[in-house]
C-alpha cells in the first residue's frame, strides 16, 4: 500500500446519500425518538471516536453532559480532515457533518473496521440537533464550524493554534423531535463501560455537570480496562460463584477478521452469552455465535468422550446445550463489511465469520484443556451434571406442554380469558394473589383483557435448576396461558412464539416493596427463560397508584410520595394539605373494580412501562446480583437505590 493511500485526508471521505429523510423519519436511523433514541445520539458520536481508537490513532475519549442536556464528546484522534472535498466542493468536515453515510469509515484505507449503527454516523446526530458545534484540532490549527438541524450555519473557520489533536463535538437534541431530553448518567455509563471492556487500553471518562458531590466536584466516572474481555466476564459474573479462577481467553485473526473470546463456568444453571460485532451488541446472535457454539460443543465433546468414566458414558448422552449451562462468555469480532439481519438488524449474517470464530476457538480451547487438566476436569464434571439435569428438565418441559387429556382447552383453571382471539389486541395481566385477581376480573374489559392470578411469590429461577423451574405450578400456568412452546432438537431452551396468544403481557403487583419483589421475580423468569418476549416488546409493568386523596366530592390518585404531597396541598383550601383524606393502598385488592379500571386497566388513562433491555450484560449482572446468593452486593445496591420505591429494570 502506498504512503499516500494510508493518509487520512479529504479524499478519504466518501458521501453516499443526502439527508432528506432523517428529520422526517428519525426512527429509521436511531430506532425511536424516545429515551433510547436520545441516548443513541451520544453513542453515534462516541463511535466515531472509537473508530479512531480501532485504527490506532486515539486512546482517550471524554463525554460531558451539560446542565442543558447538551453533550460534548472529545477524542485525541487525528481530527476530521478540514481540507476541500473535491466532489462536494465544501470542506471534508462539513461533508461528514451534513451528508448521511459520509465518513472515512467507508474508505477501507482509512478504517479497517468501524462501529456505529451501520455507518449513519454523526450526520444523523447533526440532523436531529437544533445546534451542533464541531471543533477540530489538526495540523497545529483549531478549526470550528456550527450547524443547526443538519445544515451549516457558518463556514468553517480557524480560531487559533494548538499542540493538541483530535475532534470535539457538542450537540443539543432538537426539542421539536425529542420530547424527553433528560440524559441518564447510568445508561450512558453502562455503554461507556462496555466500550472500555471491548476496546482494551482506551480510557473513557463520563462527566455530569448537572450534579455535584459534597466537595463541589461534578459527578464523574472513568472506564479503562487493560484486561478487556477477561475483565468483562469477571464483571458480568461478579455476583456468581466461579467454578475456576481462570477466565479462558482466546484471540486470533483469520482473513482480516479479528476474533476475541473470553469464557468461564460458574455454579449457576443459566447460559450467558454476549456477542458483539464492531462494538455493536448483536443480541439476536448470528454467524459469530454459531461458530463459537459449534467449536465449543465439538472441542469439549471430544475431550469429555476421552475423559469420562465408562459408567457415565453408558448412562449419559451429552448435547450442545450441556456445554453451555453455567457458562458466561463474551464473543467480539471486528468485520470490515458486516451484514445485519433479524427483526432489529442485530443479527450478523456474514458466513465467513462463522468459520473464523470456529477455527480460532477450536484450536485455542483444545490447547487450554490439554495445558490445564484440573480446569478441564471441572468443566467435564459440570457438563455431566448439566446433562443429568437436562434429562430431568425434558420430562418437566413435556409436562408443561402436554395438552389437557380430557379434551378441554388445556388452559389453566385460574385463567379468566378474554373473548378476543386476536393476539394483537389481547392483553394478559399477571396479577399478584387471588384477592387482586378477583378485583381485576371484575374491573377488566372482558373483550381483550385476560387475568391470571399468581399465588404468592413465584419461584426464584436464578437459584433453581431447570427441571425445578418447569415443575413449578405458577410457571407452568404462565407457559400454558401464553400458548408458547419450548425446546427444539438444536436448542432445548429456544422459545417458539408463533402461537403466542397475547401481545401484551402486563405484570401487575402491589405498589409496595413486596409487590416490587414479586415483579422482580417475574421479570427474572422472563429474562432467563423468555428473553425473546422482552426483545419482541411484549412485556409491560402496570403502575397502580399508591394513594387515594379525597376532599369533599373531589378525589385524585397519587403514584408516589412526591405526587401525594403536591396533590394534598392542591386539594386543601389553605394549601397546607390539612383536611384532605389520604388512603394508602396496601394492595391491589383494596381497590374496588371501578377504581382499578380507572387507574390501572383503562388504556385511555393507565400508564404501562414497557420492559426493554438496554444492555444485556448489565441486565444479566443485575439480575444475578438481585436474585442470587451473594448478599453484600445486593444490600449495597438496595442502599444506593433506596430513594426509589420500585426497582425499574
């Protein structure tokens, strides 16, 4: 390759198409215009800086949330080129900022691989911001240009000299597009932490200028990992008991596809695989995950067959599922031209990646097993235990899915079904207790709302073997009511949603601490055994009120303590809150049917919180901490979040 081709100049910037549709249909580019899309703006700008790091030109990235919820992202990379772009007739910086799909990431000589959402890049952020300023430190000069709603509002200008290099982007989300513009520090922190693990050696700081500590310093956190994926696995598994001290790490490159894999077994009964392509979380999996699973199964099966006792060989048939129980693994690949498939475009489709991952994992895992016989023995013992448990689980699973032998509907006896057979309009409420279930049955709209009362606290699936989960009566009722099936020849845990009877499943528990615990138990079940339901957007949490306030003929509801204080003062004649009757609901059963309909069931007035997964690895870690055996981290988490009445996952 010639030296000229290696240079990062205006000629490296390629403009692919215009910006016409971005402001008209923003959801096509950032997913939605809610909080998820709002945070995605930050991720897109940070991904540009990460691209510089992947190319070996940056190692420090800072993100600052300002008091007005504008955000600044700064890196110490080469700085976006500012010279004239021959084709466009404007500076390369302006091309990058105002043309969708424009950037050095499309020039293979500038970037080998890049992250971001399929290359839409910072221009989409610009289009969806009412103000954006780009500052470039390059060739000893500081350049600046400002934009509004995707268009430059001034020409690029020199504003000083510098010894630094890099790019600074400050943007403010357009209030006409984003109704919610409050950035969450924890949401951004989760993503920055993830990026630090996935790109070892990079230092990322996140600062929140909206909040100060006791010493007057802004809230700030730094993310840096020298161990990369090994430390990522340790972080995810920090609330689980590992079966071995070592995290197995495998790394290699085949046909320009760098592959990194870290894995370790623990005492849990769940499989926790997290996969990434160019730093994008591919929660639908894809060819890289297929290659990993194939290599894992083949290599471990060969080793187990050679080292199992004769007694175990006669009694047990090992399948691929058995090698993944209690396994936490992170698979990260970098692909020059990734092809994404699936419902949310997060499933990798490149066939060549499967073979690369398979070959690297097979060779390196085989070497690890031969060089570490004691750890290999622990893995084989875990696999044998998993195989025995799977056989028990298969029988239990068959009982879950067995139809009513007397020719009935096969639906649970406690289910009060709706009359509609259209799953798109049908809702199933999972209600805590028979008392609340009875009120809900009276208050519902029978046409499209079904009620399934659950007795007490359902099984904590985080600490239960799979067959115990399928044997649990309440869980069996949930499976049967939903109409879903589980288990295929290839994957004993795969969920089939083709016969799903309801497209809204609403967890409805009391608005107190006990209710929050039951809701978290149910959420844990869905996350571990029906994650596809969450990913498809079918799971919701109801928000019943905590208080009823009365003053004469007037009555209003309050959903938390702060609302109660405000409404109590508003209802009182003197503004002090005196003379207002306050009823605190201890449970849903204390409401009459009309009240429950008005506040929690009626689609016109109710508030449902849709459950989604912002970060699968962080959700995995929190569920294992909240529902696992390790008490100190759970106590610490509750103390830090005690201000909230409910834990919102």
